[in-house]
């Protein structure tokens, strides 16, 4: 680091003034950014600040984390609750949209605040963790519904809870016999790998149920050696990991970046799970890409990468109608698929069509 580069403090940068002091945003933008920060939480932890190249105006880490004036521009169709959590929330802290699994939002806080966050109207510091009474009610709701096979801890980021508090919640989930699987959705190993301590990892597994950890990461540069070590501590403790990525314009909407990210996950023993089409979060229009582009990127991944590196590309249908895979499809669209004696045209990843033969008619004399 040369003498002209401002020092980056070894603590989380919270707000435009601290970002300016660290040389990450220009001072002349402070008044405008103050109104952005008043609306949407800002936090850039040291491990992520260190990844930003302030001389690159298109830096993909900066783009995800540094507030911009564009966030105050709200486009038609954007919503404070883009995936309809509220319509499926029977009690505070629980979202129950699918019969066999429920979300448990244990905190609203995160270690880092992403500018495209689909829950940006509800996450942030202040009134952070679910109150003791609300947690009791949420656990009672889950305990009274035998159809709930899986509980997904989310937030916010459930791993910002203290190890003691996380352990208590996990032990209580462990006592519900019909809950067989616990999933934790987190960005903490990327945001602050040093916080993935052995006590925290022990707490993550404290339900005694099959426990999966889904890591949110969007760019291959986020997967540093320290992040790899943090994930290894989780996986070596017997908790398999999944990768979750949001497709983001200007961050990862090109095949080479996505390919490097997916390979980075697999090399860290993390199975890519979902590539999320960006949600209609308020002020996040700058991150949107078309479904056609997403499909083209998925096709490029299919043609060049191991099957282990393939996520499922999903859209959470606005309004709470659920997540669906959005392609691409390799079957020609006008195919009569129900028609047993028709050949089907299948496209390979490079766009060449091939005929796939029909199911043969049953031959009664061949059956014994
Ligand atoms: C995304 C989500 C889930 C989990 O869906 P999977 O497809 O099982 O990963 C569950 N409930 C809600 C409300 C969700 O938004
Ligand atoms: S870590 Fe997740 S919940 Fe937190 S701000 Fe980022 S996208 Fe939102």
C-alpha cells in the first residue's frame, strides 16, 4: 500500500463518512449518499473492504456493497416485499409458503448489507434479533405442524447471533421430532471469515439434525483462502455446504465470472445450489438482467463446466408464488411431448438440434 492510499480500519465501515475516510467513496458524494444510507443499511466489513479496488469504477465487490444514488430511483414493479414473505407469514419470524419447510428469521441484522438485497426494507441494525417471546411463538408454530420437515434459518444472517444464542435455538429445534433437516442461509463466511469460530460451528450443528449451510457469494474474488478455511471448518464438522448466487448486472453477468465462481465453490467442497434471478427489490434496478441473458449464461455453463458446477437457475415469482426453474429448456418448445409416437427435438448446449426417438409401442407377445 503506498502512502497516498488511505488506511482501511480493521473494523466494519458503517455509513458514507466512514467509507469516504477509507477512500472508498469520494467526499463530494457524501450529502447524496447520506440520504441513501438513511434509507438502506450500510456495512462493509474489513475482509470485504480489502477486496475492493477503489481505482476501478466497475469493481464487482464495490458494486455489491457501496451505496449509490441509483438506489433512490424506484422502478415500476419493485416492491418492499418482492418475494411475498409477508403474505405467507403466520407468526412473526416465520414464513411458511411450502408445506414441508418453513423459514425462521432469527435476526434482521447482517454482517454486510448488499445493495440488491431482496429483504432490504426489513434488514438492518436496530430491533435485531427475534424477541424471546416471538421465538417461543415461532417454535411453537413449527412444533405444532408435523408437516414441517425442514427449518431454514435466515434473516438477516442467522450466523451474526452469538454462539450461545444460536446453540439455544438449535437445541430447541432439535427437540422437535418431525423436523429432520435444518438449513442455515448465510453470507458470514464471506463477510467475516474470522467470525466462523469453532464454538459458532459447534452451535450450528447443535440441533443434531442433518444440517446444511447455504453460502451466499456472487463473485469468485469473494472466495479467498480465509473464506475457504472458514468453510472447511464448517464442512469438516459434518455440515455439508451449498452455494447460492444472485445473478447481478455488472457483477457476475458474464460466463467467465460465473464459471470461475462455480468452480471456486466446488473446489471448496460447496455444491452450487441456486443461481437466483435478481428480485424486484426497491432501487435495485441497476442490477437487473433479462431472463434471456440468464438462460444464455446457463447454457454457456452447461457447455463448459462439470455437472458438479451447475446451479439451478431460479426465479422467485413476485408476490409469493414460489421459486421455479427458468431454464433454459433443451427441448424444442412446440414439441407434442405427450405424443408417444413423435420424435422429440433436443438441443445440445451449443445449439445443435438432435432427434430423440419415441417410446416404442408395447408388444403384448413379448411379455411373459
Ligand atoms: C426460498 C424459500 C424456501 C426454500 O426453497 P428451496 O427451493 O427448498 O430452497 C422456502 N420457503 C420460502 C418462503 C422461500 O422463499
Ligand atoms: S447478506 Fe443476505 S439478507 Fe443480508 S443484506 Fe445481503 S442479501 Fe440481504
